[in-house]
């Protein structure tokens, strides 16, 4: 598998956990007390945030973090159209990874706004943006997602809460196509999640960012046969990648609260932005078809 920039810590967590346990046992025997204090688990993965996940916790409308938000005027930024930043209110856990999210063609930030508080409450800083115009094409939207991340990490009022080395992108429709463009332009991104994406470019062998593509079986605007599926199959086979096709869903499924989209987006972002292998259980073994999942493909395990 392609080695992810932060993967080393995650892939060695079991080994370091065993070593920490052995050290603690030895210390107890020789009367030095335990070496593995409350911070030992966090030391294994300094990016881990929040309690151990459950199916209920990743499907919940709100995660463990209280969320605040701040509006960003288009007049105060360059390169994109402003938006809303959602972020965990508490600073006790340190910095967080961040995600910028673009709407689709003719759409506004409001069309993807539900993802802001939902993802932020799981321990991310989330920037839902407006584009310069509603008619911007995917390549432009990709550049705007990157401009939004640069503003978020360098100039925004919450920049001190963001770990600028752990960033991701998402987007709907042409915004989803834009998230592919952003990942192509900036390989250092830790995760990309195109939602029912549209792009005239069908092949993405250049991507080095772990990518989950979410399509919909009833999409007639960006049919999976000519968009999501070829996008996925063109990704390098060595890349951490996944293809989730929603069952009984349309192109506009990402525009309203959707438990399946949220569940797997949280898991993907946690796994690759936070390097949190506690979320591997929701991605591997591959989810099976269900009332909400038409098909799921991907690489397992992600910890290799």
C-alpha cells in the first residue's frame, strides 16, 4: 500500500501498545510504578481526538464536541466566496485537522451546510464555502477549496485551532470534481471525499491523497457509470481508496442530512486526517450492500 504521511504512527500502534504494556508490568515488578499513565494512549497517536467510536457515535447527528461557528464574508477573502467555519468549542484537546467543503454547480454554501456542525462535532474544523460564482467549473472549485484552506490556516480567527499539516477536502457535484482537482494540485492533503462528483476529466492516476468517492445509484446528472466509477477505478491501485454507492439515492443526496454519507465520511476523515485506527473497523472489512448501500469497493487493510 502507499505509505500515508501520518500512517507510520497508526501502523505501529499495536506494537507500541504492547511495548508500553510490557514496560508498565516491568516497572511494577521493580517498584518504580507504572510507566503508562493517562497520556500513554495519546502518545501512541498524538492526532487522536475524542472517545472510542461506536456505530451509534458515528451515525449520531452530533458527536462528542460542542460546536461554535463563525461567518466569513466574501469581502474579507480572496480566491473563494467566503463561508462558515464550524469548530469544536473546547481547546482542551489542542489543535484539530480541518476540511473545506464546496457546493456544486448553481448551488450555494447552504446546500452542504449540514456537514459543517456534523463533522465538527466529531473533532474537526470544517469550512463550508461559497464559490466565486455559482457557475464555477471543477478546476476553479478545486483552487477555491485550497484558497479556503490557506485562509483557514493562515488568516482566520480560528487558525490557532487548526493543525495545518492535517487537511482534507470534500465537495458536491462539480465541487466533488473540484475536490479531486484540489487533491491533484496539493498531494499533501490527507483526505478527499467527492460527493456524487462531476468532472469532464475521468482519470486520476496522479492522486496521492486517500480518496473516498461517494456516488448514487439513481444519479442522472453525474451517473456513476460515467463519473464516480471511472474516477475510482482510475485511482492508483496502491492508494488508500474507496467507492461507496448509495442505494435508492439521487444526485442531490448530499444536500440534506444523510446518515450513510456522514458515517463513512467521519470514518474516512478520522482514519486519514487523524490517523485514528480506531475507525478502521467501519471501513474494513468492506461494508456489505444494504438498504442504504448499493455497492462498496475499497482497499483493505488500510494499516498495511
